[in-house]
């Protein structure tokens, strides 16, 4: 039995309307390749460069709920803001973020990271100091590596103490692309 795309869309929209979905996701095209984007009722929950939904669904379900469904409707706001960012029309995201399940240190670092301005970079050490832990540069590096909402939480803007581009969960080529988009490549 085959379901028409229209019937499938109506089913997914009805599930969202009835509150039967904990997390909606979609694979979104971007200049960096396909992105897995997930949104919960608490906000943007994940962006992943690894756009294999089966693996990402499992990861998101661990902190946001088991009822995960592909839903363009729930992801629409995040998709729009990402499109605007990639086209150069957006510098700041207005999305609510779902940071549930993260340790307090991680949340603190990510909140400081969100304040690093478009087109600028900071270092792991400086970010650690802003988060109140000046000796925790390596721990900040771990937080950046595990950032489940890259681009919106701009871990690409964090560079090594010497200004060198070091590690990025999405690969250095993507980090360079994002920094060049913002005119911030060191």
C-alpha cells in the first residue's frame, strides 16, 4: 500500500496539531550539505551535519522524548532562519533553544558562546573565562565538539589561542566556509 505525499503530510500535520509529537525533524539543504534539524516543543533541539535521520532520531529521543516524527511544519522556523543566515540576510538567530539534559557547565558555556558576535572569533580560553572557569579551555573545547546545535550556537567562531583554526565537529572545511560567510576567517 502506497500513501500519497498529500495524505502523508496531512497525517504528520494532524499528529503535530494533536500534540502527539515530542520532536519534529527534517533534512534541510544548505551550502554545507544536508543538515538534520530537530525541533521540540522546548525549541531547536539539534542540528547535525550527519543527516542520517535514523541515527540522529535516536540521539534526540534520549533527551527530548520518544515521539519523533519527520515534520516540515515544526522545522519551518528554523529552516527559514538558517536559509536567511546562509544567504547573508541574518546575523543573529531568534530561535528558542532546547538545552535539556545538558550539564550546567555546558549550558553556561553555550550561553556565552551564543553571545560571540557574527563576524568575530574568540578563543577557547577566553570563552572559558567568560563562563567563569578561566582554566577550563580544554573542557570548553569538549563542549564545542559536542555542541548539538552548531551554526546557531556558533562553535565555528571559536579558534585556538594562537588564532589557528583547530578542530570542528563538522570538519575544518565547514568551519572555514562558515567563517568566510561571516567575513571572519582569521
